[in-house]
C-alpha cells in the first residue's frame, strides 16, 4: 500500500478508508514526484496519474453495474473521469440507495439545479417534489 503523501510503503494502515487507496489523489497534496514539474513534463505526469487511477475507477464502475438495477441510472452514476477529479463514489451504501422505490436519480446533464422552492427542486424544466418541505433562503 502506498502512503497518502509520499511514495513510501507503510506497514500498518492506521486510517483504513478508501481515500488512501487512490494513488493519484496524492497529486492534490503535492507528492514528491510533482515537484519540479515544467510545461514540458506536466502532460506526461498527468497521463501517469490517470493511468494509475484507471484500474480503481474501472472497479467502481463495475460495482455500480453489478449493484444498481436500472441500467440508465447506473450509466448516470458512473464517473468517466479520474477519481481525484470529482466524486470517488466508493461508499458501500451509495449505489444500493438507487434501487429503493422512493429514490430517483435526477441527471441535470451538467447544468445543476435550476431552482429550489419549499416543495422541491426544478431540474431540466421539471419540478420534483420533495418528501418534506424544504427551507429556502430569502
């Protein structure tokens, strides 16, 4: 197992969470290899980070396919970028949530929520009722 900040191996995992299993995530905290990057070397370094992240991301995408029953929902849940870019989605309870009859994934197609009111949210021009009133900011 690689340590979070350096490339040194650790004998004991004192944290035991999925964040430390993202080798490329260390780019965000400035690993030793990143020091001295230049315009000429940054693309190679970024490609290296994406390559070491690919296996882990593929495992997450495969798990979503094996757990989430609705293929359209599964497609929308799968991140197609490096795990250190946005949402790693490794929590065990996250994918099964979308198999519940009272849960619906709303794909905003990258545009986000249009508005929020006391009864729900509006996305893609469609109002979705919340299961309880939402407190809105004035």
